[in-house]
């Protein structure tokens, strides 16, 4: 008997073709969008945190989380009544190369919930193997689960389109992981996150059918997607498919501009990690910029080529859109409209980036010299290790009536202030003089400008070392920091004087520490 109520309205596994093989064995799955699968029972489940916002969004209460049913369902030990959990089939380009079938290797979709005219798919990450697990165990560890849980909710409050997280639980099992893929595996605490999103469909869901020339299943899936998530584009047709690709491009561009705005680096922008709804999906080796650096990536696997570095993220979206367009070409059979969409994306990227950077420095009108002003700023920021979050937040305090050689306004953002030479000071002074002159063309006064800038530039983000501190404490059975960060990151643009200690540069001990600087895909 279920101790709480959910309005279950499953569609994906009722309207789309299923894998007829119900065995949970690794295999190639053809002409099917998903395979039925049952989560693995755990040794000693424990829920250690829940998102109050997601509880409310699903029509649940804090009291519901204390029930045995909640514990068992969201750790994979029970199935919701009248539901059939499943794992999705998809492929993808990984680091630029076609990887073939991938699929939900450690994610199991429990059910779809409708509440307050919104649709939520509930998905367990780390609840056991599926037909798509390949050589993996389908499980997750506490460190990666904490990172995903906290980041999902933090990104939402930053205004970034994202999947969400409902709960974080321990399985009670030990999981073997080689954190840096260097031949030193160790047992870690197993954990399970319940993720939530209107859909977890990725570019790879469509690519797998195109790669197999299975155009009939491809059309079924595209039509389903339009009907359930893009119905405002019209009924499925060649014209609607073209609109669909354009809309996915627009949503993806909006998402990545938010990433650039807050300094978020995804780390693994493979096409199987690209949401068809333009949501940030799959929080693996992500990271926030500490020092402002367009060349930084948090992913050890990408450390040589840096394909997914911060500065290339908008261009990688375009590359992925090319692959999506190729996958949908069999339904359209015209190259020109697809090329037009991708060319427009290029132009929109330039315009969107300039608009976003203007907003970060408090410019709300256009001037022909803005590109140069911004380029010069970015050059200086990258010459001398300067904390991105702190710099842009402090810039809001700039007094446009006076410019001095004193860099006290932004000194807190410098990682090596003792290396700030007279030459560096002069470069900053010249930039601030140009900035001061440019601000005179704006209609907002300093106070008004600061207020708007502080809605664009967050004061608090989930810095890598903060997440690691929460992980270290949780490994000792202490979960207070998870709650503290969860509450802090609900209001990332607010001053929160009681939390001022988190408005600080990365500590030196964290510069090269595993989990704070570089992470692997198992992170």
C-alpha cells in the first residue's frame, strides 16, 4: 500500500515501441525506444536529503519522505503501483567520434507524473544495471551523487535550464570505482539520486535510429516528441520537423549562454548528453571557472585536446546540432533549410554572447566599440588569474564618477595579488577609463546598474571545493553541509551576509586536489 499519492500519467513507455526482450542482459536493442528493467534492491537504503521544491512540484510533502514507501521507491527497492520502469535506447558521438549504441546504462525511468499542468519523468541514477550498461554495473557512488544532486538544484536557482533532483539516498552497498582511471580502484559508498525532468530525451535517441537507417522508428519518436513537447509547432510534417530543429537550436543556445554567464563548464558535451529540450543534463565531471580561463576543462579524459573547454561550449552546441540535423535529414530530405538553421545559429551565437557579456558589465544599450571593450577585458582577466564569480560581482560596485590606480575594488578576485605589477595596474587602469567613459552613455545611475548587475552575476555558485567539502563530510556520515549548500544556493544572487565565507576564492589546498580541479567521468 503506497503511503502517498502521485498522479501517474505514463506516455513514453505506452506510446513508443518497446524492446520485446525482457531479460536484463547486455545487448544491441533494435527498432525499440526503450527496454523494461527493474531497479536493483539495495542492502540498507537511507534517504539523506530531499528537495523541498521538487517535493512540492510533485504534490508531495516533507511528511511523505518519512514513509517506508518513499524510502523504498526512491532507492529502487519498490516499484510504484501500475508502473513499468524502463531504460532508454540511444547512441551518441563521444569526443567527436560515433560510439554506436549507448543508452541508459545507470539510469532507470520510474514513471511520469503530472502535477499542476506540468509533466515530470522520475528517474533513478545508480539503481542498477540495464541492457545498456555494457561492462559497467549501473551503480553510482556518493561523491558523484552529491555533485549531481546539489548542482541540479543550484543551476535551477541560477536561472539555467536544467534537469532537477528530488532525492539523494544511500544504498548501503559498497561500489568499486577507479576515480581517475589510473589502475587504483577502491570501494566507495553507493548512492542513488532521483532526477526529474519533463523528458530525458537526448540527441542520441534520434541518432541511433538514423545510424541504423531505421527511419520508421525515427519518425515515430520525432512525432512523439513534437506531440508531447513541441505541440505548439504544429502537427508533424516536413515543415514542422524543420521548425523542430530550429527550436531545439534556440533552446540549446539559450542554455549554453547561461552556462557562459555563470562560468559553468559541462565537461562532457557528447551528443548523448544533449537534451532535446535544451536542459542541462548529466552532471558528470562539471566545474565552475575559478580563474577566468576560456581554455579550462574539468574533465581528465579531455585534458589533452580540451574539446569541451569553457570557451568552445557554444561552438560544440553547433557541432552537435549538425549531427542532430543529419539524423533528422531522412524525414526532411532537403539540405538547404537545415543549413540555413545552422548558419543562423552561428550569427545568433555571436549576438547572444555579446548581449550576455554586456549584461555582465552593466551595459544595456549597444555601442559599436562594445566588442573591443569586452575582448580587452577578457584578455586581461585571462592574463592574470582572476576569479570569475568574484570579479563580476565586485564590478557592480564600480563608481563611475572616479577612476583611480587603486585596484582595491577587485583585489579580492586576484589569486596572486603579490604578482600584480605596475604594468598590470596600468592595463587595468586603462580598461577602467574606457569602461567609465562607456557607462556615461547608459541611462542607469550606479545604484540602478548595480541592482541589475547583481541579478546577472551570482554571488554564490557551487564551487568545486565546496562540493568536495560536502562529499568529505558525507563520507563521515555528516550531512549538514549538504543542507547548508542546498539552502545557500537557493538564493545565489542574494548577499546572505551570514554566508559570506563562501564568497571566496578557491583555497590553495584545492588547486590540484582530486574533485576540486580535475574530475573523471566517474566523478
